């Protein structure tokens, strides 16, 4: 695209009004001024009307061209030619000369526009010299007006070009803003998808995966009991059935995004009691709950975090701790509740690294504004401590 040639979107409709208004002023001057020089008023009016028509029809398409080519040159030649005809027909047509400048600067590259605008500015004076001579009574006025035009043409041209460039920059900024908003929306969707995947991964790990692990462990225990201890086998089969039902209920609640089923039928303390009973039944570990009855009320989201923490801690104890006893303690603290899960197992090994379960516990606790720590228990074992706001 040629430097300085604008596009249709860069041309403001106010310039159309300016050009039409300038030509209308020229027509009024031709009709109203008492020009002593013989003139052809109808021809001058027709020339100025022709400029208006060319600008509002053919001119807009030329201004919108992506590259400068011959239609632009034809358009500029046409309006300049019409102006010269009007000037030859009536000297008062010179009043419309300010309307010519935007057309040239908006259509032509800047160097060409400067040359053509200077030619149009000098045309009235040259025509007066050719037809009236240097002794023309109005020659001084013509020279003054020409000098004004020589100064005004570049100024008007600069205003036009600056306006065009400013509108182009504004359009570019709007496009960049739209692209930025689209990219932001895309990244937000991706972040939402990632967060939802992480949430579902934690939910599955803390509920369904642990339930299936319990079922597998119970099934392995049942096999040798079928011949040696049928009563124990029946108890373990019933636990398998109960765990499978709870897993199914958890899956349905997860799909429906409901409260964990363990919290449907009672308080957090009661739900933790049931988790302790299950741990004892499945593994033989003695699990007890110590709870202060004056616990402050918590939100459902906080209850879910504490319950999931207990479930994950029990899963780790079952897999790694080799513990015989577990104690879960719920106590009120300033502006919140403290939960601790302590076992008497082998404790944390050297260079202990957090797995997915502990990372998920940390993430859950942080989501409700709480804190979590994992430490060795005095005398052996591990203690998981969480404090959450009420």
C-alpha cells in the first residue's frame, strides 16, 4: 500500500460534510457575489455539484482502495478538472478551494498530494494573470488569497493525514483489544478446564480410588477365610457390599456436584466416626475420635475439606504407616477449627517427598484459606494437622 494513502474505514463521515459544505459555500459565492467579470453561473454550479457527486459516489471507493492505482488518479484528475472548469466559468468558485484539499490528501500519497494541492492553490492566481493581466484591480486580493492557500493547504493536509493515521491506530488498538480479550477468554477457559480436571482428580483419588482399594483389600482377605472362618468372610463380604454402594453413591454425587454422601446424614464429627469404624473393620487398626462439642459452625466447603483430609490420611496410614492406632482430634481454635490425625506407625522417612495425595490435601486446604502441616509424632508415627477458618 502506498504511504499516506488511507482506507475507507479511516475516512470519517465529517469529512464528507466538510467537502459538501465547502462546495455549497462555493455555489453560494457564485450566485450571490456581484462578479464584474463575465461568468457562466450555471456551468460553475454544475462543476461544483459534480465535485460533490464524484466524492460521495466514486470517491469513497477510491479512498477505500488498498493500494494507490489509476482509479485514484482519475478521481483526483476529475475533481481538479471540475474545479478548474468552475473557476474558469466564475471566479467566485475559488471559495470552494478549501474543500479540495481533503480529497487530495486523503486519496494521494503525501508527496503527490502536496504537489497537486499547490497547483490547485496557484490555479486561480495563474488564471487571473492569464485572463486579466497584472493590472487587474483585484490582483492584490488574489495574491493574498493565494498566499493564504499556500499556508492552509499543508495545514489542512496535515490535519487530514493525522486524522487518518489516528483512526487507523485506533482501529488497530480495537483489533488488538478484541484479540487480547479473545486470548484471555481462551486462557481462562483452559485454566478452568485444568482446575476442574485437578478437582476431579482429587475427588476421585480421595473417594472412588480409596473405596476400590478397600474393596480389593477386603476381597483378598475373604478368599482364605471362606474355608477357615466363614463368619469373618461374611463380615468382609458385607463390608465389600457397603463400600461398593458408598462408592456408587459418591460417583453419583460427583456427577451431580452434590455434597459428599458421608455428610448427608449427620455432622462432620459423625462422618469422621464412620471413617474410623471403616478403617478399623478393614485393617484392624484401632481408630478413635476426640471431638470438642463446642466446635464453631463451618461451611459445607470446609467440612468437605476436613473429611477429605481424614480420608486421605487414612489411606496413607493403611498403605505406608504400619500403625496399630490412629487418633483423630477436632478442637476449636481462634476463628476456626484444628483437625489432627496422628498414628503410631513408622513415621516419615528421610528425604520424604509429597505424593499426589498430600499435594491434593494442601490444595484443598488452601482453597478454604487454611493451613496444613505434616510432622513426626513424638514416640514414632506421623501427625497431619490442619487449621481452617470458621
